[in-house]
C-alpha cells in the first residue's frame, strides 16, 4: 500500500491543479467568452482579470464595469462598498466570485464578487483616460493609453483578425510569406520622398557634437515599398507576399496620409496579364470579408456605430453603409474599366450635370480623388472597381507596356466607395533593355538599382504584383475616416508621439 501513496498524492495534486484551472478558465478565454456564455454554468465560481472601466459606489452596494479588451462590452461586477474602496477607473484587478443571472435588464449575468485583488497602482486623478467623452484628437496625443478605450481596442482586434484571414488565404493559394528589408538602397517609386538613414549621436552623449554621417557609408533609405525585393524573391519560389512597414517623407497633413504605414504586397511569376493579378486581389478581399462577416468583431463593429464607442475614433459612416461596404466586397465580378472608358464616363457626367467636379477630368492629368470617388460610386455601384490600362506617362518605370498599345501600361488600380484607391498593381517589365529605356525615360538613375536590373539577366520571366494599403483597408472595413485612428502609434508630418 505504501507504494501507492506517492501515486495517490500525485493524483490529488493533479486534481487540485485541474480545479484551479477550471475556476479560472473563463478569464483565460476572456470576458467576451463569459458574456457569450461559453462553457460557464450559472452560479459557477470564476476568476476574472481586467481593468476597471468605471465604478459606481452606493451606500449598500457598488458596481464596477470590468473590461479586458476581448469585447467592447464590459462585465458588471457587484461588490460590497468596502470592496470597492480602492477601485478607480483604470486600475487592474483580479476578481473572484459567482457568475449569476442579473436581475437588471442591461446584462444577462453579473459577477457577485467575493474577493478583490488590486494588481497595480493607478493614479486615478491624473489618468488621461476617463469615463467620459474624449475626442479622437485628444486620444491621439496619448497613443500609449488610447488602446484601452473600447473603440480603439476593437480596431486592434480587427487588425489581428484581418491579418489572420489574409495569412490563411495566401497559404491556401500557395504564396510564401517573406520578410523584406526596411532599409533599402533605392527609392522604389522614384518620387524622392524618402527618409535617409544616418548615424546621429544621441543628445547628451559624449559624441553629441560629432558630425552626422551615413551609417552605411553611402545614402540608404527607409523603404517606401517592398516590391523590388519581392520581385527578387518571387523568382526563387514563384508566389510571395509580405505585410511590412513602409515609410514616406511626404509632408501631407490629411486624414489619408501617414509617414509610417503598412503595405500588403504580393508578386507572382509565370502570369500572362494583369487580369490574373486582379483575380488574386478580388478573391483575397472577398475571402477576408466573407471569412470575417460571421465573426464577433464584425458584429461589434456594426453595433459600435450606434453607441458612444464610435466617438473614440473619427467615424465616417453609419452601420448601414458599413454593412453595404462588406456586402460589396463579397459581391462577385467586380467591374473592370479601362482608363479611357473611365475618362469618358467622367466627361459625360460633367456635361450632363453641368460641371459636377471641382477639377475637370483630363486624360493627361490623371484621376483626382473626386473622380475616383465618382467612379467607385456610380460604376462600381457598391462593389470595388478596377481601373486598367493607364497611360505609361502616369506610371512608374517598372511597369511593362501593353503589347496592344505601347502608350498604355499593363496595370490597374482598385477603387472602393468613399475611400477611393485601395490597391494598385501591374505586370513588371521583365526585359532588360526595355527596363533600361523606361528608367531613362523617367529620369531614374540606375545607381543603387544594379541588383534589380540584374534580375533581368538571369532567368527573367513575365511576372506581376500588387500593393494594398493595409491601414486603408482597416479604415474601409471599420468605417473609420482617419488613418491616424486605425494605427496604434501613428506618425505623420510634425508628429511622432512615443
């Protein structure tokens, strides 16, 4: 019998561990799981970790709203007045108690608290996040704290869900995810709006007066696009994609521009024309919208448009329009219209309605934002729309020319209602001599691009790709009107908090 004692003790220890795990299972799954009734029985003993969103103290009872970021809805905790004495908005707590049906009508269940543990100090008076209306502009000044608000936490979860869906899509389509460099030797677009890398001595250091110098001995830059490096990698494994930070030193102070932003980019070899890349873009966005349309995040987004959570970000639309956006992304057969046809549509609209545009449509000047907005609304009719075959003079050096009309590039832009351009792509020039001439015509120096031109010497093949503004996609899916409100730590000209 003595031989069995260690085993029995081990089994008792395992049982105790299991009971402790079971009692905290709900908190491990988050408050969202509790509120959705996942694997939690009535009157169960549970433990909840989270932050106090608000606390209301009365003579005989106190109520605290507890959140952990897993849902915009807070859990209601019912406490004795003495248990709530040390609680304030923002304090981190661990609560233990019974999960019971609520007598009130605002929630189905509430936590009858038996034990309270304050897990961290909180200066309630100086805490910038208060249980009252605070403007998006103010919240942008405290980006290290604003994610704690329900609306901003929801945006974080949406970004995560979209990344997960995109990863599944590309994996199923045989694309290889790659990590491309942030520091590059060239300006991909040739626009010159780049950040240059230099070795600057830290302020206050012994080397502070030392002259600023190029860290890599010659000018290098923060990347504006991963495209060129993806082209190199695609010619090793055929299909590649990346989601990576990009940088642009453009001094635009608008809701549509950031100095640091994320781009989703993909390249594919052995394709014949841009239609095949447009198919990838269309199938990708339809898959994301379809995949997430049954998710809790989607339904919380719709619900948040009609609550105070929407005040925390620069909301552009209501729940009905947001629903239409998602339905448009799920629609089949997005229109594909040539640039020439698009200009004709705009000119006809202008004649029929007596100058409805501030900027008059012009073949040579390209499409202004108001033109793109009109095309997306009136031609797309709720779904995205591809504009194809732009004039070569409007596009970068790396785009190949149409075999049917050398004055046109084999390219496309994807326009969506309200937001305008969301993605752009093209066939890439794979002929070495044609690429050299295109660079000369655009005034692009080959300095720093020797390796890129090298790709055309060794096994070059027809290939194409696209880039999609990931933060713009999040704006479109969330109904938020300002890029600064869908990025955790936004940077734009003159502003770089944290």
